């Protein structure tokens, strides 16, 4: 049968049931108190079914009247009386939802009070006794929210407490966190209207307990910690910092590397509050004047997936020198776990999670029992070996989050600008040098809504200029004037509200150079939220012809840092960034299947081969296939891609377009490039922020950093095919200026600075030179 036939059959059955019940009802006298109430109750249920099919309000109204009559007729000793009252309460609660009339809700709460005060002897059709208490507590809390009578919220709090005590032992671990925070939320709601220091203290005591329930799922205790922190902020409670400390303890466990990568990513973005935890915690720390703690939290919490995966392949050279056997075992366990840390468990886990009650987001309800036995054994082995390492003298903090005492060393090579953006707060933390205290600036002219507005306008400018997802053959004339005007406005706003105040705070706004050979200071930008997709490195005030009266590149050479600790040597090992006759891999794909041709890539690779010396492998056309590129990538020190790039809505599917398909992020992050120093991605959108999780920075450039490269040149949006050769030529000419056989890859940011300057000097439109950025060292 089709859908209409099924609906017609359902209607026929319900109407038949109603007719039969009406006939049965007519057989009994109106005063019959033994049989008639139950028939009225069943008839009301049938009319409710009819309402679900026909949406006829008269049937709903009749069902309510029948339920009331059934209660009036029922004998006090009738075991079904409690069921009649419960179902009438549910109907009245639904009526309140539809009409907003508070008398319906008050009547529903009154009936529920009778139900919970006189536990039923018949349980068929009723929730458990403790779930009845929960429903009563929640409805009484809703009633207080509209009527503001103290007796209602006191009744709600008392019911929550009774509910907590009534939960069976085998359910307590899973339910206790929610019990505590729901009770606390009711207490805090009471506090808003009827202040009491005792109630306030008890509420925050419960919130703290909710985040520390032994054996509870990471989902529940993390949620509890976030609720605790949010309420502490609202009520100016001194426990706010402690709440965020607790949240960070649970955060890593919530996206534990025992789960598949895509599952962890799904858990990460399943809640806006969880997604914003690092920036919210940092905002709290900044408010309390704990600037160093804010830096630590941002480094630990942002790009959490990259950080977790990096632990499995971290350098163990320092450990190996002293304890070679321990290093070997840890390395072997990490490799085994990384091989299992893919997504083969998704299909087996998801059906179990979907069957688990109480969630609409199944991945968020995972616990340790939902992973395979093999993976559980690998994790147990990894944890045991890591614990053994931590007990070894000198390695107590091995693979632990970096403390500020280490993170501050990043600024030895140039100032670091951390910009924390959350809601209506935007703060800059400036690390000028390891010896100087952190400088804090409140950027009052920037908010999250304003940054999102700038991002929206940027997308409109790119649309008007014809900037799609692929490397373009030419700059489209359509909308050029409007796009340029919008982009100039965005760059001006960024300059005035963010960049210029930061340069001033760092003491760099008086270092403007006009001589080409002057060495400008290096700086690293570390933005958060919507600012990640905005071109801070190009902020300035520009004229209609694209020339600037003031521009950030007049003062500093810019790089970006997706995560501060990525700029530090791994395991305190110093890398050699000066390469002698570097092993270079040049990849060009001018004729990718299903993509527009890119003739400029042929010229571009020719220039790379010409400038970069003889130790170079070049892959073009059919040779530039996924397998061939990956085989060579593992051996290279310097790599150059000239091809189409594509940022997908499913971030792990983003990648570089080669001869036989897309080299995806999910494949790139499996690679180990131990000698990788510099990657140049002359393709589109390779450094674009994540669409749903900007602070996780899930893009192609970050994947190259994770694979092992220390610095990456990428693009924020689509670039023009004719610009690629010019930028590459100027970039490598600067990089190899001293010798064709020796290069210092730490000069990459300066090389890009001068390459982009060459485009600007030629009068190239803003939309063409702004997307080029440098990330890392």
C-alpha cells in the first residue's frame, strides 16, 4: 500500500474503535463507577489517536472532557485512578504548549503532585516512580518560569531531590550528573527571584559534584562542567576558573583517540558550548587576569584532534638516548594505535548508539565500551607504557599539554598575537618575548557578530569576483568593482579594530620601512573563531586602485600558527632548517579529470625546477597520481603543489586534485614525512578555516603540518592561474638567493612577503594577492 492507503486504513481502524467504545459506553448507566471510568479512559485514548490523524480540535477537546469525567467517576480505591490522572496531566501539559494558558499547566502540575504523592499500585501505562518525580519536577519548574510563585520552584527542587534519591543503584552512575545539575538549575532559577546565600552555595556545590561523578560518561561530566562554568559566570561565582579546569580534564576524554577520527570530529561539533570551550575558558582566565593560563588553555583546546594524533607519532629521540627499550615500546604502541584510529568502527558502533535511548546525537553518548576489543587492548598498552614513561626521572611531563614556561619560547623568534574571540568579548594577548610579561589588550570594537558579518561580506566579495572553489584561469570582470570595494572595507575594519591596536600594543607601529631590503620583524597571528577566515595579514587602508596608505605588511612579516605548540621543537629536539641541496618534490596537474585546465602550472613547475637546484623530482600529468605522489612525499624535504585544491563541507574529504582523483586530508594525515620542512600549496582554499569548526583548523595546510612539514604556504580562497608562476618564481628566487644548493626554510615567510609585494607592485587586484599566507615556522 502507498502512504495514502496506509493513512486511510489507520483512520478506518481508529473510527471503528471509537464506534465500538461508544456502543459499549451506552450499555452502562451514567453513574456506574466500576466499569464506566475505564471505558471513558479508553475512548479518550482513541480520540487522541484520531486527533493525531485528522488534527480536528473537537476530538481533542472531547478527549479532555472524557478524562475529567473518568476521574470524577472513579472510586478512590480504583487502582487505575492514578493512571487517569497522569494521562489527563499529560493532555493538559500539551494544551499549555499549544495555548500558553497558565491555568492548563497549573492543573497539570497539581495532578502530577497527586500522582507522585500516592504511588500507583498498577504500573502498566505509567513511567517508573522516579521518572514520575522527574516529570513533576520539570513541569513545576516550567510553571515557576511563567507564574514566579515561590511554592512552585520549592516544589520543583524538592521533587528533583526525591528523584535523585529514588534512582535505582544500577542507573545511578549514568543519571547522577544530570540529577545534580538539574537540581542546581532549579535552585539558581529560584535565586534570581528569591535570593538566598544558602541556596546559591548549595547550587554550586551540586554543580561541582555533577562534574565529578565517578564512572560517569565523559559526555555527562563534560556537559556538567560547562554548565557549572556558565552559571558561575552569570552569578560571578569564584568557582568559574575551577569549573573550566574540570572541563578541560574531561574534554580530551570526550574526543578520546580510542574513537574513530570522524566520530571524534562529530562529537567535537555536536554542541556549540563544547566547540567554544577553549575560547570561553580563555575569556574567563583573561577576566581573572590569568593570562598565562589563557594561553595554555587555548593551545591545549584548539586543534584538539591534531594534538591528539600528534602524540601517537611524537619524537622519542630524547627518551631513546636514555631508555631505548622504553622508547621502542612506546613508538610501537603508538604506531599500532594510529593504524586502528581510523573509522572502521563507525558502521559497527552507530547502530548500537542509535538504539540507545535519551539522545538525538548518538556519537555524543559514546563510552569506552563502544570500541573494539583490539583497539581497547592497544589503548591500554599505550596508556601503561606512557604511565611508565611519566614515572621515569626527567620525563614526568612527556606528551602532556605544554606549560606557558615552554610556550613562551615561541616569541623568541618574533612576537605572537593571540586573538580570543567569543560572543561580545575580543581580547588580544601579545607575547613580545620570553622575558617580558604578556600584554593584554581589550579589542572593544570587535565582537563575534561583527566578525561573522565581515566573513559574510568577504564571501559576497568572492562570489562577485567569480572566486569559486578551483584555481581560476583569469580574474573575472563581473562584479569586480563591487568586490574590490567590499574587500577594501573589510581590510580597513580589520586594521582599525584589530591589527593596528595590536601592532601599537606590541610597539611595532613605528617600524614602517620603505626600503625593499630592510628586514621587518616576524610575527605570528593566532586568531580564533570567525577571525580565522579573515585576512589579518593584509589589513590596512587601501585606495580604489589597490594602493595602500597604510598596511600591515609595511610593518611586519606575517605568519599564522594554527596551534602554538606546533612552532616548538618536538621533544626538545632542534631541527636543521638549513638544507643543503634539499630533496625537492614538484607536482603539477594541468589536466585533472573533471576540472578546468591549468596551463599556468606547466610554466610554474618549469620555474621551480630552474630555481631549486638539481636534487628535484618532478611529477606531472599521469605521473602526478595519488600513489606516486604519496610514495615521493615521504622522502622529501621541500614540496611544491601546483594544481586545483578543494575545500569540502566534509572537511576530511578536502584535498588536492591530482591525475586520478583527490588527495584528501584523510589520506594526508596518515603520512609520515620525517624530513619535511616546507610545503608550498599553489592551489585554492588550502588554508581555509573549517566550515563548522573553525578552531579545529581542519584544512589542507594544517594536514601538511601534521604530516611533518614545519612550514606551509597556503591560500585562503581561489587563486588565479597566471599568478601562481609569478608568486612561485619570486618566492623561490628569494629563498635560494644565497645559493642554489642551500636554503633556510625559516625564510619562507619573508620570501612570500616579497613575492606578494611583487604582485602588489604590478597593480594586481586585492582579491588576487591577499589569499596567499604562510603557516608555521
